[in-house]
């Protein structure tokens, strides 16, 4: 009984590991570095576009805060 269970577990693990290798071969993850601000906006993914918009908003907010504090005597 125990040897059948162990054989079943070993067979299942071998099958899973074989499937993982097949998936990795199919995906063929490639590193495609894109230098900052050289990629056309059409090629950005939704996540990259969201992060870029978020970064630009935080950057603009910081610049506005610096200007308000620097010229507080004008307001």
C-alpha cells in the first residue's frame, strides 16, 4: 500500500515537473530592456502606463509643493 502511494506521488511529481519545463519553453521569457523615455507611448502596457502616470502626478505634486513653500511670501 505504501509503495503504491509513493510510486503515485513520484509519478505525479515527474509529470508536474515535465509540465513546468514545457511551459517555460513555450513562454521563453526575454529581457527586453527599454531605456527611459525612448519607448513610444503606444507600446506601453496598461500597468506601465498607470505607473508612468502615477509617477508624473507625484512629480508634479512635489514641484508644486516646492514652489509654494519657496514663494510663500507672494501668496
